[in-house]
């Protein structure tokens, strides 16, 4: 459902509402994988087709379908039954209001039986229950009239508004929040003292965001000291970083090649990663591309780069669940390594004479202590905390008062990472991949 509208007529909305209520076996307002497998099988589509239907409908990878996503799935099933491809583009270009609901074999019979069963239950309740006056909480009065408004009217009005919201166009900004940082200082301005920890704030946002865009201009490729510190504060979030070379139509094709090479060379000195950063080249504004400078090939390149960048942004909601779990795993591994370090320092401290001098010696040789912990427990060195920051924080504590390492707690973390997290991920998988 990548930001396309969910458009249906009122008649179709009523049909889909009945179908959704039937498919939602536990009445929690969500269709999970097991519900979907039972219900979608009545469409007689192949398993690969239904897998694609679910992948598009559950674009946020929630592991279930709400009413809006259910409508999208039904529309995709209709298109597939009509011989169309099951793609987001096919859904975007289809006349959804004229698209008939799909053929679901045996569904009408099941719905009829379900309604008859519900009527029998309601009639039995009416016979066995004593006549009661309607509760006063469901009676609305004006100062001059005692006219009562039935609860059914309120319920239908609420459902109408919920369904009406399903038909609105879903735009990119409804799913993504952009946080724009203040301009990074360069040249003489770097000496100006900010009133807050700029790199600290940037690092805080980097840990919580899904994507980081570093913007460059063709005429401003230099990486200032402050910008270098900002990029350094993004350590551990390299998979989120994308580079955008904006205003690229201000130079011709030959100069653009030189600019691109210079940019990659500058980034190579500050980004300590073996992978090459993805760089989007273009002129990302509402003005037409300066075709006189870049030529027709350059214009086509910019358009493709813009499409790729938008696709990357549209994928953010889809991958949000994966990123949250990845961040949780990172924090769990960091906590595990932290406990190993603290326990090691405590043991080393107890083996030395003179608390103050022993603590200072450990802090001064913290890098060597990190290596000892890494070798002893076979831990990846890249998961260790920032050395200087850890040393600074450590100065405020008494190492001899740290807690002992508790193997049972370490084992609990290992079990969680090895068993619980993979089990959790199964809940967000496409049910047709199982």
C-alpha cells in the first residue's frame, strides 16, 4: 500500500466490511496470517500470487491486515483474477471504484450460515432476557425535547467515518517525519561556540531514525571539522546513511564526473566502512533540470536518481519494524559486552594494591583491557563502546563497587538473541513464506 489511495464505493465498502468481520475470527480488528490463509484460499489463486498480495497489502510488515490493508488485498485479488499483474503499479493505475470485489468460492454460503447462526443466538437472548429500559447513557436529550437517539445510529455513524478515512490518499509525508539539522559550520564559523552539544544531539537522533541523508553541493564538497565530528557521531549507523549530491545541474557533465570523484575521495577519509556509500545525484527541487548544462542524458540520469531516492524513502515504513528489532538486538549485545567489561575491570581492580592508583591505571590502559575482554569471551571488537566516552564516564565511578558477572543473566540474553528474537520475527513474516 505504498502511499496510494484506498478507493471503493459505498456498496463495496459494505461488502468488504462483512468479509472483514467474517475473516477476523477473534474479532480483534486484525486479520493475522492464519486468518488470511483460510480466507484468501477461497480466491483459488496460487500460493505465490497470494504471497505477493500479502507483501503489497502489509507494506509496513505489521504481520496483520487492518481494514484498509484488507481492502487493498481484495483489490489485488480482483486484479489477479482478471489476469493483471500483482504489482503496486497495477493497483495505482486501476479504476478501483469500478473494480468489482473478487470471486470467493463458497464465501456467500458461509456468510449466510454465519448470519443465520447469529440470528438464532440473538433470538435466544431475547427470549431468556427480561425486558429492560434502555440505559440512560445511550439517551441524548436536549433542553426542550426528550427525543432518544438509538445506539445503532451512533455505531453506524462511527463506522462510516472509519471507512471514509480508508479512502483518503496516503501521501509520503503521512508516513515519514523529516528532521532537518541546522547548517553545519565551516571555515571561521567553526570557532563560534554553539549553546548546546550539536554532535551529541545528532547522535541521539541517529540512534532513533530510520534513514540519514548527508547533503552536499557541487561547489561545497569540503568536509569541515564540525561536519567530520557529526559524521563520526553516526558510528554504528552506517547502514542508515545515504549521500545526496544536490544542485548537480549547476555543472556540466565533465565537471560532474570530477565532482563525484572528489566527493567519494572526501567521504573515504571520514567514513571508515568497507562498503561504498550510496550517492544520489540530481537537482532535488521544484524547478526543471538545467538541460543546457547536463544535456538529455544528464536529465534522464537525474530523473532515475530521483525515483531511486523516493523509492528508498517509501521503503522506510516497510523496514521500520526490522530496524526496531535490529536496534533492540544492538542494545542487548551492547549491554552484554558492558557487563563483561565491568566484571573484568572489577576483577582486575581487586587483584591490585591501592584503589585510587589501580583504578587510574585501568582507566589509562582501557584499550588493552578491552582487548583482553574481547579475546577472553570471543566478542566482536566492533560491538565495543566508544573508548574515550567510556573512559570519561568511568572516571565518575568506583570500580571496586561494581557488581559481579552473573552467568545466568548472560545466558538469558543469549537465549533471547538465539531463540526469542527469531521466534518474534516469525510473527511479522509473510504467512505464505512459512
